[in-house]
């Protein structure tokens, strides 16, 4: 009997204005990339609350990514800078919970960067595959 290869379950929060359009471009350009990432469209990467990321991991995601506009290109002026600050702090918190830093990432992808989006997803899938499934257990009180 052959064992099935681990396929990570990844969640991606994509900025509506840039990254989601970049993902759409990757699709309409028929670029091949891994189907492991489930995209969630948000108005701005700065809108991604840290509790969303924690909830994703708690719900079984093996990795979570935030995709936003390049710094300086945010439609809401500084949402991506807010996302960067939150990402930096949340990365430290996740390490305290024993979640490897490779399972959480922040990427800047514009609407014209479909190939970059596809490459980011494939790279993320490869890294999480090497880590294996996230073994997160909740303690009962």
C-alpha cells in the first residue's frame, strides 16, 4: 500500500486591489501553480486582523500568507505598512506557540505580477511540505 504525499492546506489573505488581481492574472494567463492555497479577498492587507491568522491555524491551516500591495502603492495610503507591523509582531507570537516562521509569510504582489504570485504560492507550498503537517493541539481547561 502506498502512502499519500502530504498536501498542505494553505490560506491566503489577498488585497482586493493588487494581490487578488495578480492572482487573477496568474489564472487568466494559465500559469501553472499549486492549488493548495485557498484565497480570501480582503479590502486591504492592513485589514487582516491577527485573530484571523490565529483562527486559520487553529482551524487546521498548515500555513497562512498575507498578500498586499507593494509599499507605497496601498489604495488606503498605509494599510500595507500596518500589515507589515502586524506581521512582524505576529511572527514572534507564533514562534512562542511553536509554529515555525516558514508557515506564515507576507508578500507584496501587484496586479501586474501574476507570475510572481504563482511563484510565491509554489514556494510556500514547497516550504510547508518540507515542514510537514502542523501539529497544533488545544489544551482543554
